[in-house]
C-alpha cells in the first residue's frame, strides 16, 4: 500500500513542472494580445483626435465669429401672427348723407425675429426684424374712398407696422451700455423700442412689457437714451424704478440753408416711478420740436400729391405731450388707467388751421395753443385653472387731442388717436400643451372694436377738427375734402405663436 502511494506522489511531482510551464506560457500570450489591442485602440484614439482638431480648425477658418460658442453667444426668438379682420364704417359722403363701406375679409401675416448678443462686459445688442403683409398683396391695401390706409401714408414712423410686402425690415436695433463706470446709469442708442407700449401686453397676451413708452406714443424712431435705475426713490422711499432722458429724430431735413425746413426731434423723460410685481406706475413727458406739416413720404407719388395740396414741406411749431399710467392686478383681474394731455405751440404757420377762412381772407393761421385730452382704461380677467381670458377697454379723445400713434396695431385706424369714443372687448384662448422652449406659447385671440367719432382729423395737427354733429361744420369739412367717419366696427381673429 505504501509503495503505491509513493509511486503516485512521484508521478505528481513529475507532472507539476510541465503544467506550470504551460499555464505561464498561456498567460504571457494573453498579456501580449491585450497589449497589442491596447496599442491599436490608442492609435485609433489619436487618429480621431487629429480629425476633430482638423475639423475645429476648418470651422474656425470658415467664420470664427459665428461658430465660436454659437449656442450662448447669439440668441434668436420670435413670434408669428396670422390675423383676420372685418371692418365696416359709416362715412359722410355729403354733409347730410352717409355711405356704408366695408371690407369683409382682410387677412394678414406678421413675422418678427428677435436678436440678442452680448458684446463685451456691460455692452449688449438687441434687435428685431419684422415682416407684415396682407394675403394676396405686395403693397398696402387701398382705401377706395381715396384716403390713407391706417390713417397715414408710409413714413419712417410706421415702417414695419403698416401692411406692406414680405421683406424683413429692421424694426429695432439697439446697443446698450449698462452700469456705466460701475454706476446705476446706462446708455442706449439705435432704433428705439417705442411701439406696443404698456398696457398693450395685456391684450397681446404677453407676460411682460413690450416697449418703453406708454402706448399713446406708438411711433418707431431712431434715437438714444440715458437712464438711471434705483431701488429707493430720492434715496428715501423703497420704490424700485428707473428714469430716462430720451432723444429721437422724427424727421431728417437734410442739407440746406437756414431758410429750409429744420429737423423734427423728440426729447423728454420716461419714468418708471414704481415697478414691482404686478404694480406699475409710469409717467412720460416729451416735446416734438419743429414739427412738420407733412412728413417724408416713402411713395414719391403720394408725396407729390401732398405737396400739391399743402404746398412745400414746412415747420409749423412744437407739440408737447404728457401721459401717465397705473397698472395693477388683484387675484385674476388685471386693470389699468391711463390719461394723456397734448398741447400745441405753433409758429407763424399755425396749427389746427381753418383753411377755408384763410382762403377767404377772414382769418390767418391759428397761432393759439390748443389743449387736447384723452382717457384710457381697461381690464383683463384671467380665469383660474383655465386657458381663457377676457378683456374690456375704453378710450376717449377730446376735440384737439393728438395721439402720436402712426405705428398703431389696429390695422385700419388708431383707436388711441380717436377724437371721440372707442370700445373694445376681446377673448384669449391659450392652446394646451407643454412648452418646448422657455418662451413657447400659442394662442387664439378674438376681438371687437367700435369707434364713434365726435370730430374729424385723428392723427392730424394741420387742419382744425370739424364737429361731426353739426351740419354746417360737415359742409365745411366736405369742401376741404376731409374724411368724415361717423362710426366704424371691426372684428378680428388672430392665431399667434411665440417661439
């Protein structure tokens, strides 16, 4: 027995060195194989890195300014609106009779693209391109009665706001220099954000203010602003706000001698007295100096026609304009109250002239200052846990009221320039769906406006307003070829998206 065990042990001792040698050889082979694979992978990674480096160099060579950190350097957003309008009016075609005129369906598209880019520390650019056109046209729809569509011909003060063609126009272009010298002052220059001012954001279903001035001043212009932001009013009251000095060019007279027409300029203050949460208190006051009798007209034929009626372009004096706004919210009720005052300061050429009396030699130009007033109030109720909102607005303008709103968004006639009464009701339905971007929103808006005019001449400071309740004054207005709309109704439906 012992002999068998010894033989087995001896055999095992002879086998072990051979088995260990075989295992060692297998392990060395595996290590060599892994090393080879690792070397191949490393070579592939180096090749990929070289390709990426070459691609990046090619991109930077193509246009370094565009492709360098494009996702954070340049920001785009925008909005699109398709709008249907039905409009009818009763117009005096003789001093005693009226004619009913209507457009059953005016459909328009509006596209606006917003741009933003930081430049250097505390300096930034903001801009907006706009296209606004009627379906089936590449120009402004005609008023077959011979008057200007929208109340004004195509001028700088309604560029991008009047129905035109499908070109993208520069609606806004601004460079801001913030925290000047480490202070609370800022400086801004360019084509100003002076359209769709508060309280327009309520009816437009926007979450924030869309322009600097109150909507009585709906006039695109080029200019500059020097502003100061504060947390404490007069360094004493906890009232956060900001105040600005604003300057702009309403008309460039060009090169000429001292006897030629002068530039028309805007200058004044824009003051956010209080702006926190939903409460907003605002005041603005400005002067339009050396106002023109008629502006620079984009269409040379229209300009020639105006020159034939009114003679050469001339300065006729200054216009002072002051307004204030209070906005707030109580639970689901947004509400506002605004008031405006306009005052003319004519030169020897006069404003609100009685041209018939001047032609007869019984009166000269009206060099008296005339005061106009307006009141504007409204509310929008947002139903809780519902996509529906409903709003009401009313405004009134007096005999000599001047609404500075050739860039209005009422399509046919500026309601805030009305010398008389305007009523509006609208409803908003927010389309359901989870927003796929921070500002994503889509909604439908339906509204009705009723205009009732007391006096002629909305948006005009040349000719005296004629009382539409007087047959004698309507007779004089007819002799001057003045448009005499007694009342008008407008229904609109919009489909809008913000992206």
